[in-house]
C-alpha cells in the first residue's frame, strides 16, 4: 500500500476547531480517530443520524443504477446533483462500482466555487491528496472512499456528466454540533497518516494486560478460556491453530457472557465468528479474521461486574470427531464500562435455510439504545447456477424510519460485478470489507464489512436486513451471518445453533458457465469466450476444464453445446481415461443440444478435471459449448 509522501503531511497546517463527539478532539481529527482506534467503538453517539443516498430502484425492482434513472437527486444545467446535504454533518463513505472520468465537485455552505473538484475516478485512485490509499481504493469491483468530508451549513455534490449509474453516499447529520467545513489548509495531516497506518495491519490491542494458555478439547467438553469477577473490558482475543478449525462441521462454539446476564453476548460457531467461508479460512480484516494459523478478534468488550468466555465442543452423532490442541490469548484491562456513555458488545448469529418468501433475511433486530458496527455473511444459493440471489438490496431502519437502502448485496460490501474477471470473482480481504468467496459451480459467495466512523446509531430500535433475490425475496437460499453491535441491554433471546445449522451445505448439482471457467488448452486450437466457450481447431486439439472446486465423489456429466454444419467431432477424457467415444456435433441445421448426457466420472484430488478433445470433421472445425453440468450420483 502507498502513502502520500510524508513531507506533504508536515507542511500542512491543522487549525483547532470546535469539539464534538465522544472525546475531546477536533471534529476532523475525531473522525480519523474513529477510523483508526477500535477502542472508540463501544461509545454511544447522541444526535447523530447516519443516512445514505443511493441509486436504488424506488419501485422495488432491480434497476438500481443500470439505466441511471435513480442515479441523481436532480439535474442542474445539464449536470447531476448526487447529494444536497444540510449541515452540520460528515460524509463518511462514497462508493460506486461505475466510476466515470467526469468532474466531481463539492460545494460547501452555499459557495459558488467548489472546494473539491476532481475527476470522479481520481477520488478513488489514491493519488489525489487527501484521498489516499488505503482509505480510498478498489479491489473487488467496487470503488470506495472513507476519507471524512465535514460540512458546516451545507454540502452539494455535483457530477459534470449527463448520466451516472450505481452509487452510495453515506453521511451523518450532526444537529447541534459545531462543525467546520472541509478546507485543504486545515487537513489534520498526522491524523490522516495515523489512520492510513492503522489500516495496514491487524489492530492488535496496545496496552492493558494479556494472558495466554494452551489446551486440548475433546468432543462433549467445555473449556473456560477467560473469567473475571472484576469490572473491566476484554480488548481482544486470539486462537492459535486456526487451520484445525476448518471443516464441514462447525461444532466448536464460542460463548461469552457479561455480568451474569441470562443470555450470552456471544454464541456462535467459531468458523462463522472469525469469518471462515463455508468451512475454510477466508476473512483477514484489521479487526477480526484469520492470519495463517491465527484466528483473531479485536473489538472491545466492556463489562460492569464480571465476564466469562468459553469454548464448547459439541458432540455430533454419527460423525468421527477428534480432540483439538489449540492456543488462546486474551487482552484485557481493568477499565470498567461507563454505562452512560458505552454499550456492551453483542454478536448476533443467524442462519436461515430457505428464508420465507416475501421477507428479508435479518442480520440484526434490536431494541433500546446502541449502534451496529459490522456484519459477516455467507450466501449460498439453493438453485444450481450463477449467484443471482446476490442482487438483493440491504435495508436499514433506525427508530422506525428507513435510513439506508442499498443497490445490491455485493455493493453493501463495497464490491461489484460478481462473475466478472478481477471484480467480485474470489475471496479478497481488505482492511474493513471484502469478499469471502465466489464460486459459480458451488453457487456461493459472501462478504463482510465493519462500520467504524460510520457506525449506525439508534435510540429506540434498529433493523438491518437484506433481500434474497433481485425482487420479491423469492430466491431459495441458505444465508449465515454474524452481526456485531453495542447495546445498552442484552438481546431478548439468543439460541445455540443446533446440529443442522452447524453444517456446511454442499450442493449435488454444479453448473460451469463460460464466466470464470478455469481451463487449459493443448494442440492447434483457438479459444474465445462469449455466452459460449468457442473453440476452433486446425486439425485437432484439447481444452481441459478444472473441476477442483467440486467435492470428491461420482458424478453424471452433461453438456449444452452447439450443433450445425461447421461443428466438429468431440470426445471427453478424464486424464488418460476416455469418458465417452467420439460424438459428432455436425448437423444439417444450426441448433443447440441442451444438457446432453456424456457419461459418468469419479472426482478425486488427482482426477479433478475433464478434457474435451476436438477433431476436424471434413472442413468442420468448431466446437462451442455453454454449460457443463455435474450431478452427483446417489450412493
């Protein structure tokens, strides 16, 4: 990651401005502290409403930016007004998967000249100070900016373009606070630099005490990992041996309880809590996840009287389970919770297999005072094929009013364009957001996002949910999530996940699309990708399809391919073993052979591929196929 040259930080002045927020610091400096200091996460915010302007389809459809119909507040002189905010407030996040090179301008406090004006794409490039990496950037198809932009009386954001597609602009109103508007000569350079450095590595707790232990745990056992009868706070904890927590059965459950409360503050399978994706290590954020053999969690957990953290290894009937040797380290301090100013930490675990039609899947639903600070989601489709269910929008209701409406599930996680190369096409971890996984043949994906400067505060009640499917919540899915919140009182009910909810779902049918298909070629053959995999041979050649994503087992193989006068002969091999004999794709008229049976194969770690051999039939030299299907043979 690059930083803005350090000498530029030193020559910029920082003017003192009026205090607001949780601690005695200037407004702009406070915002950068919020980004870089997890110790501030428990603090309540008063009079701060987080809202979002976005391009979502107001009719409930899926035109969340494709046509540009909803991608502006209004038009002025041929330009698009993306936001017209009344102050005081802070813009905390700007996101788009479709940046343009047209000029983006920010007008403050009714001024006729913009204080910020640059090509929209430059806002995310990391090359335009103070919009620097890693607070700005892109990796998984979405472009994001987390550099806070304060405004005193107003802020109008204008794009000098005739059209725009997808965007989010998230802001926090600060009624009653004294905020000074953005100015290049007031940039808090040292705070900006500190925030950038904080996003470069894990936010390991600094200060307090630590305690480490090594232990063995067997099926049916519980282990107390940390217990105290004194007030204080857990600053974070780590497990060593993260690789031993992988697998299809999620029978290790972490449980934590504060102040003898009736319900646990944390009760979740360890894999889900640390951001594993479908049984494998994945998330590596600055606050939680895995790093090699280490599983870590660095969100503070303050308590009033006592605390207990334990690990439960639940016995599973009919499955062999081994004892595990693990390590545990906890960071803690004796600083008691300030009940008037801070909430207690709660992790809300949920899994729904086939959520009810017509209803959102729920991340969190809370009563009382608090704030939402993060979510991890694993998303599995129950219909074979591309991940269309990830078109669903997120919605946030605060104190009875909708404050945020998203434009698609990957957009929630600052991503975009699933199933496209070098976009949302695999698991990629960034400091506070990312993709957990992406697989078309397994019809699965997932993402995570932490809310630091933009934590979602509420006074009475809170709801955060997401659609399953593009419209109407009708797509059958299997969703698992862990939501992170700070609350003034424990949730009313937290249940321990039963055995059926602690098992990774494995589909029996897998479809390979041209998008993201992994293949190698051999011989005199040319390959191009459209909606078909199009091949042409000079004499003969092979194309080998990688099937390593698919679990071991025996499968029936089907293929959808083109037929016609210009199409050649083909046959299928698994390594050096023929799956079928030569088949002629030639026909008197052009057409498509839909899901034609080819044979059966056994997939193992050594045989996880299929090769299509193509040979010319007279002058016919083409072989185009669209879908490769694998259906598991029942045992």
